C-alpha cells in the first residue's frame, strides 16, 4: 500500500540531504504574519523547526492558523541555509492536509 510514514522534525534536522518531507504533523509554537506570508516556529515531540507559510495558505485558514494550531502537511520542501547548518520548511496551500485551530479553554 501507499502508506506514507510520518516524519519527525528531528529527522528533517538530522538529514544533510533531505529536500522533501512526505508527511509531518506539528504544532505552531510561534507565528508572525507579514504582508505576503507568515514566519512560524513549528514543534513536535522531537524538536522545533522554522517555516515560511505562503500567503495563500494564511488567507485560506484565517484565524485557524495561530499559536497552538496543529498542522498536518505533506510533500514539504526543506530549505537548507547557505552555511548548511540551518533547515527550514516552505509551506504552500498544496502542502496542507489539515489545519486544526487552537483548542479553546
């Protein structure tokens, strides 16, 4: 079957060559909105990673995308910094499987 395995942030950070993540579930720890995108710090039980979230996704999710939201994403692109030390994710509307808003209360 085509069961895609869930990746972890630690596995993304550890890989020197990985450029695609098949499936990832994270919480939004911090999110900062700008004119055409959002910068976020995403976390899972294994670690944290920075992400740039496409403006179209920000618009589509509205208030659902906030600190404490849970995101399920697929086929993510991993961006490797010039010095090779830092990793970040690029999240577009095509990557998002589900966005669960923060639970209230």
